[in-house]
């Protein structure tokens, strides 16, 4: 099953794309809640290139790597990637209100669909706040 989350970022496409694809930005926004953070990120933004984000609980109790390989890149429009045996697609669309970022990803069986949707949406909401604060 595929799940979709989206947001509209009130910032120029260049800023949105840069924040989504730059490790220095990713570590600032990539967390679903205040008690988690991303301690490291790598991006090789090309088809066949790898990415990784180290996500950890701030209390040090647990952590995991979110990693995969880019399968399609259309600058300022589309990023597709595989992570494990799942895939995701990130679409960037200019709208009158800013840039719509829509992520569609394959669900997993460990967490409920709603938990997955809420977690990915929370990260996307953090992304929006980060980009909009940086643009102002």
C-alpha cells in the first residue's frame, strides 16, 4: 500500500530543493518529534547515488539509519528512491502559494498506516518550518 503526505512551502523552488537535498539542512529538519534528531546525513544526488540519515532519540536510547539509493532525479521536480525493499517518490510543484512537496511511499508492516502517515507528515511539517524560517 502507498501512503501520501504533502505540504506547501512558502519559499522559492531553489530554496526548497536545496533544503531537501543538502545534508547540512537535512540534519536540521529531519525528525518526527522533538525528542528525536538526525545526527548525520549524506547525499549523493544522482541516479544510483546513495543517501543516509542517522536518526536517534535525543536521550540516546535508540537510533536507526534511514538509507537508500536514488532511482530517478529530475532537478526541481522529482526525486525517486529505493530504501530496503520499498520505494518512495518526492514531487516538487510550483503553485501560487509556494512549492507543493508531495511524498508517496510504500508502507511497512511494523507500524499502522496512520502511524506511518503521521510520522512522515510530522517530518514534512518540520521541513516546511525550516525552509520558511530560513527564507525570512
